[in-house]
């Protein structure tokens, strides 16, 4: 069974699926919308076939390419995190997803940049599991990879700034994961961080084996118990949406956007928010989802509320309304 790690629900689920339907609303029967419905019903092969047939005649539809890339990304994750059963191999699905999302980006779908980075994040997880951290460290993302939206890259830097050196960072959804992947792997600004993704650890044996070795834990033990052992000897850094079901029962303290074990690190630092503010003034893809991460952090740490006032607006958590 796949873990409850909140990934598809935020970035490769309904939010992303809605865009192609809007882009192609004028196109008669709208095969893109049909594909979205098929995807939601678990009929992924039928969804891909519908989109492929449509794109054979309408190759200029950026929204259709975006939805096709999203479908292949879902297929890749299902293959890797579902036991690596049946053909084709998940790597092939990732390659197809990259091709479709690159085409969507070339045709002007701004929303394609983030899922395209998700593809490379998943590819890195595969390399880590199959070849190990040394080989992964030698890789670099392609220079042709679309840039991550600046407000998401900014989120990654802010999350990393809340994590001690050499901490184990645990994201809770796709947005947090890709933001941390960008700052720890793509740019290497925080290459010291170990980003542990619970969905891969719980559901992919190769990833679990490599991560257990890297953290010197018993891969046969439940993740919560293993993380308690890790917390006894090094810092763990939780993102705002980290899944409580896998977290050990230790004292967590707010530290900027994250929570850490072992006490506060330093005096609070100003949060750079310029990119997020721009993305909210001039609505950009994933701006609202990014704001939700900051709001979730403020729910844990009300001291963030003054700095986040303009960002949160009417979506302030209860902690900021006291």
C-alpha cells in the first residue's frame, strides 16, 4: 500500500489537472477534460491513449502535453512505489513524462516547469536507491531543465535556512520536497542536507536500503522507531506539512519555517519573501500552494505571523488571529 505522504493531492492531482481543461475549454468535446476524468478514475492507460490520439491532430495544445506529462509522472510513481511490477519500467515513464512536459513548457505552459522538476527529483530518488549517494552526487540536472518558479526556489532556501548543518530534512508534500531537492541537489546550496522522503522509504526497497545505510538504521524497523534513533544523535528538520504518522515522539521546537529536535538553533532570522509576494501580486502557478506552506508554519510558530502578515492575508491560521 502506498504511504499517506501528501504528494499527488497537492501538485499532480486536481490542481494541475484543472489547468489543461481551462486551456482547452474551447475545443469541442475536450479530450483533455475526458483524460482528467479517466485519470481520476484510475484509468491511466485510457487517459494516455485519449491524450495521445488528440495530440496527433492538435500538437500545439500545451495543456494536453501538460496533462500527458502529469499522467506519465503518476505512472512512474505508481510503478516505483507499488513494487516495481509489470512492464514498462518506471524509468521509461519518467522519460515520457519529461518529453511531454518539455513540450508543454516550449508551448507556453508556465505550470509545466514545476512538474518537470518533479520528474528529475524522482529520477534522483531512483539513482540514489539503485546506485547510491556517491553516484548521485556526481550527477547534475540538465542545463535545459526549466527553472523552478522563483517563489518555490525561495521556499526551498527558507526551509533549508531553518535546518541545521547535516540535518535530516523530512518534507511532507511535493512542493516542500521539490523545494528542498532544488536547494540540496540541483543548486547544491545546501548539499549537506539529507532529504528523507517517507513515501519512497516506505514503498521502495532500493531507496529504503540506501537510506537506512546512510543513516545507520535498521531498515527492518518501522520508520518512526528508526527516526527516534536518528534523533538521538543528529538533528532532524521537519517541514510544515511533515506527516505526523511517521515522526518519533521527541520534543520538536519551531525554528523558522521548520521544526527541529534538540532545541532552538539561533535567533530568528528575517524571511526573504520577495518572490512569493511577486507571485501573489501577479498570480503565478503554485503561488497559493506556496503560501499554504508558510501558513502551516505559522500555525506552529506564531512568532512568524508579523513577518507573514502581507503574505497570509485572510488565510491567516488561528495562531495569528489571537
